[in-house]
């Protein structure tokens, strides 16, 4: 499970050969959720982040969406993905 970025107490990871739609996992000491890369929506059944963390995470996603999708595709090909810069 490659860690692609972390900031604000959140760690974003991908899994090799994970299922569609393209998404990443977000971990914190208090929660775990998944975010779809293309839409920024939560994966079905996942709980939302606290509003302040969600706001930062969506800004990060908007800034790095193409790079995150490239990292997703690398994991699908069983390659090590590139790290994505943090928001701050």
C-alpha cells in the first residue's frame, strides 16, 4: 500500500490492483475513507471527513488530480507510484 502524500494529519495511500472507480484512501488517527479521483466524491458507503480536512483534501485533489490519476494507473500496472506533494 504505497503512501502517495501526507499533510494535516492525513495520509493518502493507494493499493495495488485496487477496484474501479479510481480512488485513494485517506487515513487519520480517527477515520478512514476513500475519495474518487475524478469526481472528488466519497466512495459509496464511506463516511465524510471533518469539514476542515475535507476542504484541504479537495484543494489538494484539485491541484494534483492528474498526478494522482497517474499514480493510480501505476499501481494498477503493479508499479511504484510517484509521491504527490502535500498541500502545505
